[in-house]
């Protein structure tokens, strides 16, 4: 009798888990409630829909931990990286995609697979039997979230996540703004001109900060407390931490030269990155916000070059739920109290599209091995996947557990590589060399096709 793997959630993690399992020969059902049941941030019923950004961040697999994660997923035949490559947009050294084309391509590939089917019925309770992966992401429905909280015996942790606005390209004043990637990064001229840059003088920056701090913000519901993931802070929260914070963060002017006034050094720069293949939409990089819609349009139009901006989407804020995974999950990402349930993606306490998809890849392969009785070596801790899994399933301090992006700080130290700024390049290259060798060995040891 064929056993079926059920996956709750069709985001990055659920899509990748489904692909890995189906490729290994399992029958898979993806339970995705959208569009029958809507969420705050999603706009469609497509699988792997991107809502906060269109970027998978750095693609450098020798000097960047997330780039290494890209490499590992590609070597494992990941659907997310394959479709990202097909729908890539110029973004300097980053991997950015046309978000609509990307999610449509993932949806088409999964729905065309003979081993995959889809159900749009909402899952409101934790199943008592079968093989399941819960990959509901940061917007887990209230009913299922309550069921998870009841099972774990503690309230699920929560923080608040914000999304950035998107601007129509033809409304940007290119007599003020210019095209350039920071430090002219990129192998082609198109990549070196992948970002729109809007310069600010010191008086303009100060006025912008004043308006930002004074703007009306979204209210929290009674009983909710705001805790933000540091990698996705709303711009007004950053401004509250100090007037210069934004100028040293998403608005830093370094590595850029104003094409209209080469001799004038901007005090601050706002960057926009292409959001679709047509180049008709650009998102404001790092400008997640909880300002109310009316305030957003007023404040953002204070940015030189965006004074006449038309917005395809304004920013917003939503509740983001995740497990205290170090106390609840075992090293196979199974719920200790119900081991037939695996968790994957952002609900486990990883942050970012890439990390979510990677945890889906791992959970999918773990489920395959368990269901088919195939041997599956433990994912090496010195790989990017292994470092993340180790962190969320016991490496992190449970009392202070917060969502985490992949970074070299999660990797075990290397012998013979000294720390310090001068040795950083060699150290990161050694991390990636070690990880790649271990990942190749792990893939080769499996009976599941890579």
C-alpha cells in the first residue's frame, strides 16, 4: 500500500518538501488553504508566493552563508533554486526574481508532477496519524495555531514582520535618481545598473526622519506585544533607535556615485530594486514599514525622485508565529510529543525565503527516508543546512530563541584559520569548502536520487 506524505502549507518550505518527496517516488498532497482562506500578506493562491521581497539575497557561495545555502539546494535538485534561476532579474551580486513568474513556475512544476496533488481545505487541527509536514509559515491560521499551542503546552512565540512598498517604475523621477549597483557590483552592465538610487542631502534626510517619527503607525491588538526580527525591522523602528541608524543601514550612501552630480556626495541614499522582469515595478529596499497607508504615501514622497511615486503596493505589518523549536523538535524536525508530525520553514524559527525552503528540503528528505525505510545519514552540522538544523533543534538558547538567518556564526570554528578582519576572506572560503565537501558526501550516501 502506497503511503502518502501530507504537507500543510504551499509556501517555500512546503513547495520544496513536496518536490523532494515526489522526486523520490512518494505520493504527496499539498494542503494549501489559499485562495479559499486569505491571509494578510498573500495576494494569490499560487504556491511559493513571495510577499515581503523578491530577493533570495547574496548568491556568492564562497563568501556568504546564504549563497552557500543556494549552492547546497542546487546540488540537491531543489525546485526553488531551479525556478529562481529561470526567472532571475539583474540585482548585482544578489539573486532576485520576477516574483509572479517565479511562483507561477513553481506552481506549474508541482501541479504537473504525477506524484503531487493539492487540496484547498483548511487544516484546523493537528492530525492524529499519518505522515505530515507542517510548513504553514509565519501566517499560520488562527485555528491551526491554537491547535499547535494546545499540543505544545505553551503559547507559540510571536513577533511582528513588516513588508516593503512597491513603486511603479514610470513614476520615478530619473532626472533625480540614477541606476547603479553598490560598488558597481555585477558581471554585466545590466547587473551593475540594477538598482535605482535616490539621493538625499543632510537637510532632506533630517526632514525625512522627523516625518517618519511623527507619522501615524499601525496599532497592535489588545494583548499583543511587538517584538521584531532584527533582519526585517520597520524603518520607523530603526529611526527610533537613533537618527543616524537608517543612514548606516538601508540608506547608507557608500559605494554609490550620483550620475547627475558626480562631485556631490549624497548624505543618504534610498535604493529600489527591480521587482519584475518587465522592469515596471520596483520595491524600496529595506523599507519595511508599519506606517498607515496615508502616512506612507506622504512620507515616502519626501524622498527625492519619488515625489510623484505611484504605489503598486504599500507596506504593512503582520503577526509572525514560530515555535520554540529547541524545546519542541528533535533533530529530525519532528514534534517530540507527536513524532508523525514534522515542521519546516519559518514556523521552526528560521528567517528568510532561502532558509525556509532549505528546511523544507531537509524535512522532505527526512520524511522520504522514514516512510520508505531508507537510510538517511544525519545532515552534517558543518553544512549550511546542518548548521541551521542544529541551531533550531538544540543549538540555540531556548529562553531567548528568536528567528535566525543562516550566517557563519552558526558554523563550528575551523582549526588553523585565524579570526580577525584580515583573515575573514580565507576563513569564509574554508567554511564553504568544508561545507561543500560534507554536503556532497551526504548526498552521495543516500539512496534517494540527488
